[in-house]
C-alpha cells in the first residue's frame, strides 16, 4: 500500500538523498525561490541562499529554452570547482536543488533525483503564492 508524502515524510526523504555518496545538501524550493523543505543538517541561511540561487538559475534556463523553442527545462546542472549543483523540476510549482561534491557520480545522483521526484511529485506541486496583501 502506498501513502502520499506528507510534510513529516519529506524531510526523511531528503535526508535519505543526502546519504548518497558525495551528496551534501538538498532543498525543495518554490518557483519564486522560497524554501519548501530542506535536508535537516543544512543551515537555514545556507538553504535560503541555495533556494534563491537555484530558482534564478532555473528561470534563466527556462527563458533561454523558450527563446530557442527548446521546450521545458528538465534539469539544470552546474559544475563549480568544488561542487556540482543539480536543479530539477519537482512538481508544477516546485524545484529540487541537490548540492554535491565535485567528484559525485552524476548518473547516480540524476537517477536518485528522478526517483525522489517521482515518489513525492504530488507533495512537491506546491501552490503558487498569491500577490494578495
């Protein structure tokens, strides 16, 4: 029997992804860059920075894709000198940002991200914020 993901299950699932070798931190964010949930070991201020940056980078990729009629963004991967950042669509109004060490097995992380998004996709379809008051 399967159960829908709940707010109690989501931190556990994110922490489970952090157990993958070389995965450092995981943040679920809204399309406007706010934290929906983070892995429990990640500091709040760093999670906020990662969420805002990931939202911006995903938006740039989406805008570029629209300009060239490339279709929707599936994933953004950024390789830094010391880290690799994966940003994936995770429901209608949510993104998943996964920060890894540079020597991470990118195929393994992409697979685990895909599994996680599939498992909790309904939960991650966070409603868009209204512009009310």
